[in-house]
């Protein structure tokens, strides 16, 4: 059989991996140039970039396979990309930079933002070279910047391409292996990491540099409570086993904290329901939302600018809201479809044909309620019936005059609540992850409280602060995946310079 060069490289990399792991069982010490901790979008981009520049790279991944939250993502931002040119879309780097900085009130790290934005078009080309395909450009919401480069096969396909190419470049992946503690020398430079492998016990990996790309701490309840104040009410979407080990390791060796309080607040959601559930999709429509006092608390069209919807809900008693609608609206959702899409997974106009069965499931679990009258519904959701009636009367008056005097909602979302039966879906704040932790500079080097870099330590993606002010920025679609992959590539390039490659 004739082997291609690529096949030979793959076979050699797999053979090396076996030799390495077999060696580990006895010596449990490995030497390499660079350790990347975490094999999501940022870690894979960093590892492959470093390997393409000639570095020996070991990737530690806590889970049995690569991907992390990146697998769930849909698209990535870029300004002045080739796809934008092809589609006649003009989004300049300056425009994107200014949008991010103004949104954050210039609390974001301007040099870091500039570097990430400027790297973004070449990252799209680099991803294409790795076999990642893009099919369309979308905004996050009607009228938004169409800078969201939608990945064919979503983040999962990008992960597969980067992982495959990294293996072909000789990157060694150790799965089921968690990075636990950084090794430093007498001068405080990072020289490796102690890791725990499910199969191989404790490993000591000596390296010239370590890149932390462990994706934040969304699954660490204590840290989430401490930094953002959210408790059990917060619905965690698309994050598994993210307990902040990478961030804590970096803090332990003197890295400063930045952005640990920023959550990627998502559309309010129903616990345990999938993104594509028709119960979630109905609850996220911009009709009538009330808090536990039976009062409206925001312009419901914030469902479009969902980090703001999360912020508004965070201020309500118990952080609980109900989306209320009547039989007419339910029919509308089934026959005409939803007015607001849920990402690209549940597009606008999707007909909620499963709504009855999903509502029945919701009733069983205590997240959906059906009333014969407003009073009946109010009793079921334990909201003062008079308050709810007054809110609905005022809301119906707004629908009749086509003007929302309270919150100036776009009148096209004003749907009356009149026809029995009446429905309520109970929703909670939700998050797609945490967006900070380790303070870095524009080279993605971890820095201490005096902004001095810690030699040999880098941080990328959801572990690193500096891209946001106090809230996730939806004005830039594909912003967090964009930060993950671009910061990963920036780290990969800078680490090469640091280790003299
Ligand atoms: C449903 C959903 C859809 C999304 N869609 C988009 C989108 O379209 N566009 C966008 O911009 N953003 C999107 N996001 C957010 C985006 O996916 C993330 O911000 C981004 O993928 C983060 O990448 P990362 O590499 O930092 O983290 P991850 O992809 O989570 O990777 C971190 C990896 O580190 C591993 N790890 C953790 N701790 C350790 C340890 N101690 N040792 C070793 N390994 C460890 C984890 O297991 C994981 O594999 C979405 C998020 C969700 C949940």
C-alpha cells in the first residue's frame, strides 16, 4: 500500500504518543517546549500555531475528548475578512475596535482588543487552510453587524479540523488529564505543570512555557457566587466540568485577576431544557414578561440583546420571570412561527409545532402553567392576581394604541393577552460561560498586579480577562469564539518568540 506523507506523519505522531504514555507509566515526567492546558477552540488554535512554528507541544485535556464549549458554538467574528469582501459586507477593523471599546466604556484592554481585531481576518484564512468552511455571514440580531462567520458543521467541525492537523504536526494530546499546579523556577518563571491523569496518576511536565486555555469556571458554584453574585438560579448552558483550575493555578503564581465578574449572560431559560426545546423558544419570545410581583421589568425585545435581558432579570426578586401569553399567541407561534430566532439553531419563523407537548412537560416539572383565567394563572404562579391583572390591562392598552409607554418596546412585538387559555413559562437567568479570570497583556502573557508579565505563562479564551467591561458584548457577533481562537493564535505566535523558535 502506498502511504502519503500525511499518513506517515500521523502514524509517527500516534507512535510517539504511545511511547510517551508508556514512558509516563514508569517515569511520569515529560519534557516538551510548550504545554497547552485545555483543548477547546483557544487551546487548539494555540497548540497548532506553536507546532506549525516548530515547537514541541503537549496538550492536556481534562475530558475524554477535545472540544469543550467550543463544540457548541456556531460562528466566529472577523473584520475585513475575505468572506465579507465576497459578500459585499463592509465592516472595518476600526469600526469593530471602536464598537468593542465604546460598549465596554473603555474598560476593556484597548491594546488587546486591537490585536484580536487586527488578527481576525487572517484567522479566517488560517482556519480555511485547516479545512474549516464558512457558509454565511450573519448578524446576531436584526440590524446588527453581520460579522458572524457561520462554520459549516458548527464549532464541532472546527475542533475536529484543528485537532487532526495538530496531531499531524506532532502535537501530543493527553486526554482525561487535568492540569493542576504550575511549576516555577527560582526567578518565578513558569517551567511546566503538574497534572493528574485518570489512567496514569500524577504527571510532571517540564516545559519552557504554559498556555492556560481551560475555558473559565461556569461549573464552579462557589466561584460564580463570589465573583458575579449568581447562585443556584443560574442556568448553565454548554459547560461541563469547568471549575476554574487554570485560573486558580495562574493566580497562585502571581497573575492578577481581571474580568472574573463578567458572565456570558444568555437568554433567560428553563432549567434542563435544550436550546432547541419549543418551551424555551416560546419563553424567549418578546411578548409579556413579568417578575414575581406580576410587574413588567424590561423591554421584552431585550431578548434580542440577551446579555441585557440577563442583567435586567438579575435585578428582580428571586431572579425569576414568567413569559405570559394567551391561546391566540400560542396559535401564532405554531402556525406563523417565532418572531425571534434562538441563534442559528432555532431560526426566526420556526413553527413551534411541539409546543403542546413541551408545555405539558413543563407543567409536570413546574416550569409551565396553564390557567383558565388570569386569576387562575396568577394563583398557579403565586403572583398577586390584582397585580397581574393590572399589568395585563396596561399591556393590552399598549397593544391597542400600538405604543409601549412604559419601556418603549418595538410595537411589532406587542401581542395582546386576552383569549383563554393563558400560559406562563417560568424562566431563570442563564449563561453560556464565564468571560475572565487571568489578567493578560496584548501578547496574551499573564501579568501580575503591576502589569509585569510572568515569564512563560500565557492565558487565552474564556480564562483571560480584558475583552469586556461589565457585560458580554453582543454587538460583535461571534465575539467569544473570536476571542478564543484569535487569542489562541496570538499566544501560539508569542510563545514561539519566547522559546526562541
Ligand atoms: C450553546 C453555545 C453556543 C455558543 N455559540 C457561540 C457562537 O456562535 N459564537 C461565539 O463567539 N461564542 C459562542 N459561544 C461561546 C463560545 O463557545 C466560547 O466562548 C468559546 O468556545 C470558549 O473557548 P475556550 O477555548 O476558551 O473554552 P472551551 O472551548 O470550553 O475549552 C476549554 C477546554 O479546557 C478543558 N479543561 C478545563 N479545565 C481543564 C484542566 N484543568 N486541565 C485540562 N483541561 C481542562 C475543558 O474540558 C475544555 O475542553 C457559545 C457557547 C455555547 C454554550
